[in-house]
């Protein structure tokens, strides 16, 4: 496979490794970029964005980045901290009153940021579809008792991190996390990153393809 894009000759081995993944069947479609001291030295893409291999992967193809979105969410919180609207040492319920249920009065903003709030999941069993219902999840988290004393342990809040901090953003700014990110980070910096997508972007979104190797 021959990739498209640009690669500084100093990093030709990176390009070769990128293309080799396709030749070995480890990739269906992908993008890869490297910035060195503010200079874009590698900007490659190739393959296909669908399992039928009918849609070439383009320079502006969008893909689910999973937990990388936690970084973008945290940036929103830090912007609000910088504006003096959030204090990491303040209890969460000061911004989100309903959060003070089930012994969570002493959960601080810094506990949410550090994955130490004790809220990595739910006691109530919920279907996967419920994760699309923001209000339902927020109400569950507001009533959820921590699984450990906040601040004493760290446990990756894989599923709940975005809801907890996203609701904090919404309570303080008055707008959704996605809109706050778009208006304060993505648009000003011309970043093609989105938290929540409209149908207008459907043609650019790559399918999630699970590649299995049998040995």
C-alpha cells in the first residue's frame, strides 16, 4: 500500500512502518501525523474507511478516538478554571446541587479530574442504549454512592468521566460540553474535532472495523 500525504525525509522509516501495517493486514484505513517543535513533519493517510473497501480514507476522514475525548473534556474544565468559574478544591455539589446525594458532599472537582471520585460505574444495571440518554445517566450519577472513599483510591472512570465533567461544564457555562468545546476550543483554533456529531458529517465518518488475526 502506498500512503498519501507528506513525510519529511528524516522520518521515512515512520512512513514505511505505517504502510507496512496495511501490507500485513493490520489496518483497513488510518491517518498518522507527527508535529516536531511546532513543525508538521509527518501527515499521512491511506486505506479505506469502510469494511467493503469502497470508500478511500481521505485527509479529512473522521474517526472515533474513544478516550482521547477525555483530554478534550478536561481542556474545557481547565478553561473554566482559568476563567475563575471552577475551583478544583470546591465540592462538586456547589456547581451541581443534585450531586450531593449518597454521601458525595465531600467529592471535590479534583476527584473527578483524577479518576478518584469512586464513581466509575453504576449499581443499577442499564442497557447500552441508556448511555445515549444524557439526563438519565446524570441522574444516576447524582444518586450513585461512591464505590470507595473519594480521594483515597484511583480507578479509571472509563464510562462516567465524560458525563461527570460534561455535566459540570453544562452547569457552570449553561451549554452542553459539545457546544462549549466547539465555541471555545475547536472553532477558535480551527480544529476538526467534535464532541457529538450532526448528520452533516456522516459521509466523512469512518466505520469501526474489528480486524482479527487467527494464528
